C-alpha cells in the first residue's frame, strides 16, 4: 500500500541531476577539507577541520550508497530488490 502511494507521487523516479550536484558538492567539500587540514597548522583549527571532514565522509558514504542502489541509470549495474512476504 505504501509502495503504491510512493510510486503514485513519483518519489521513486531517478534524479540524476540531483545526484550529480550532490556528488559534486561533496567532492568539493572533501578536497577543500583536506587542503585546509594540510595548509593550516593551528591545532584548534585542525581539530575543527577534522570534524568537518568526518561529516564530509558521512555525506560521501550516503551519496555513494544512493548512487549504487539506484542501479543501471548511474552505474550500469542492476540493483537486486528483495521484497518481504507480506
């Protein structure tokens, strides 16, 4: 019932532009964070930069998981969907 409602609302459609924008932003955050970490020698600022990188790693993991789960539109792989017996 919920799956039909989600499908009717169009929430299961692929959004390649969204993932491209999000992945680009996360990549820029990742590279900028590492650059700041190596260029700034102040210990407190390095600790804040490390916390920023921790958040960035989490976002990268979420984006990569979503893209790999999306299937053929992004990676050429076919996602295996397992539906529990209702």
